[in-house]
């Protein structure tokens, strides 16, 4: 159930506030906070600027060192090292973006154990383009069919209009029957959350 459905269930009395809070906590426990992502993006911008400044400084120094072979060789060595560091840094960024996108997709797919699911994927068939993982959904679909126990996807139970909930052997209490303590308070809270009076 998504958050909107949970609030609707709270409003119609089929779930209590505690049940809804617990379900929301469960849904959001593995999400990466936006502030942490923003901090990483700012750190990346700063590092890119530092690398660009270093390249500019080396180019200026190289122009001033014309005629000095030993100094030119040192500058060339620094430029090569800087280029290697830049390439390594960009490879790390690409890997981080890939890992972040994969973790997010596994969360959306409701993988019970993302590490186990990753081990069953063929990374050579997955490519990151424009922030999207191409080739992943096909593999996840096959895994969900062959190894459904790895995913927390449960079939929706249909509720009988008479109040009987299949699979539980129990009926649902009628609103206002007094069998569900706090029912009216929870319903009132849900209406306030939904903007109703």
C-alpha cells in the first residue's frame, strides 16, 4: 500500500493510526534522505572545481616554464597524474550513480534482501543512461517469477462486502460497534489529515 492508500484506509476505519504509522515507517526505512544526496552533489561540484582549477594552474605554469626542460617534464608528469586522478574520480562517480540507481530500483521492486537480488543480476546487461538503468526491469521481472520469495509482493486480499475478511477467518467490526477501541478518534484524525470536516 502506498501512503495515499494507507491514509484512505485510516479514513474509512479499516486501519488504525498505529498500523498506518508502522506501515509508513516500513515503506520509508530504506530511503536515502534528500539532504544526504544534496550534500554528496555539493561535494562532487566542489571536487570538480578543484580539479579544473588545478588544470588551469598547470597550464599557466607550463607556459611560464618554456625553455626549462626539467620543469616542463615535472609539469607534464603532474598533468598526467591529474588526468589519471580525474579519470579515476569520474569512474567512481559513475559507479556511485549506478549503485544509487540500482538500490533505488530494488527498493521500488520491494526486494527483501537487495544484496541477494544483486548477486542474481547480470551487471553486463545493465547500463546506466540518463539516470535510468536499461536492462534491469527485464531481469527483475524474471526473478520475480522464478524466485518470488526474494520480493515482498503479496496478492491483494479481497474483502467480502459482508465484513468477512478472507484468509483470516474473522469479520471486520462494524463502525461504532464499540469493539474497536479508539475507532472514532482514529477516524476523526484521518479526516483531519485528509482535509475533511
